[in-house]
């Protein structure tokens, strides 16, 4: 790894910096309620007989549960993705990076329908709870995709494959596994803001790696091509996060102590932050030192 990365922080006057991007969105929620009531007209001599309305057909339990899950996901976490503080590190939002085009290309929709077994998986998990969806996708991809380097599959040092490319090749590296899982979960109805591609350093094996994080409430689930099951982030002790991507958001990671030290250095006590020089812009993509490390 190179020298420590000091991500640029937004100016104190509230303006958005040109290198570090952090925003919070609040989407108002609206509820539309349609009320209907029968109207009664009185006859000249006697009131017309009142007939009880036919009982409305109740939705099936499965349809009702599926609707509840979809509404719950929509209303519980609206707006941009939350910062993925994970593995004991704090996520720091940043601006554009050199990996953005690879990230966009990897999310490209498939030009043709999924193969039958892949499509069957998406259909089968569409109404399941989020954890069950994550476990099904993790097991499916880990069993059907073989591990191979980008050099072996695509003849280049580093390539973030789309789902269609991974299905066609039948093999890929850790990022390809994570991206394939992400796209399958999206197709099954999981909001993109709950999914994070995170590049990590495996401190036990001393190699670079990538995993998919899935936010389930306050917890982060780890979908890993090197693990036999889905784990919570608290169960993983050997990964140091480097960079993360979700939708249009991207992050670098620091320990809480480093973040506090950086804050103190950039905003010394008694000094007006408005007169401090702007922090250095981090080199895009510098967080990952060995893109083609063996998985």
C-alpha cells in the first residue's frame, strides 16, 4: 500500500468540495388514502332496504407478506445509501475516482434474458426476506462461477465484469463474484442503496480482495467468494476496507482514530476553518495497490 490517503473534506462554509462528495437527502413520504362509504337515499314513505356489502376478498398471505416487505424496504431507508462503516473503519465519502467507468460498465443491464437457472433463482427469491435472498444468491454464485484472474479470462490486468460477462465466461475474480451477486439481488427487488461493492485488504493472506455488503437494518451482511456462508460484518476480522461503491456514492475508509486526527489537523482549535488551505485532493484509484492480486 502507498502513503496514507487523506480524502478531501467539504469546506466549513457548507459548500460542496470538488473532490469530496457527501450529501444527505430527505425524501418526504406521502400517503394516499381513498375512503368509500355507501350513500343512502330515503324513499317518500319508507327507507329503502339496506343490503350489506359483499365482503372484499382478502389478499393471500404470501402476496400480503411480499407487499409488506417491499413497502418496508422502500420506507425504511429512502434516499442515498448510508455510509458503510464496516470492519471497525469509518467510511469517508469522496468524489469521482478512476474506477467510476469500470463501476458503471459493471452495472450495465443484460442485453439478453438470463439463462433459465439464473432466471429461476431471481423468481424464486423475489418474495423472501432480505437475509434469505442474500444467502440464496451467495450460495448460487459461489457454486456456479469458478475462480480465475482477469488475465486468464479477459487477457487484461483488471476488468470489472458485468453479470452477463460472468455468466458467459463461467468464471471470474472476486469483484466479478460480488458484482454478479449485486445484480441478481437488484433484479430480485433489493434496492441498490442497500448494496455495496467494497474493496478490502485481506490482512491474513496479504492480498487485495472484494466483497458485497448488504445492509439489513443496522447490520451489514458480507457476501464473500472466499467464505462458505454469509456472515455479519462483526464476524469478519481479517479485512481492512479500502474503497466502496454504491449507486452514485463512493467512499474511502479510515479508522475512527485517524478520522479524528485528520479532523483535528485540518481544523485546529481556535483557528477559523474558513481561512485554512484546502486539503490535497486524493489520487483517484490510489486506494487499491494491486488490482490483480490473486483471489
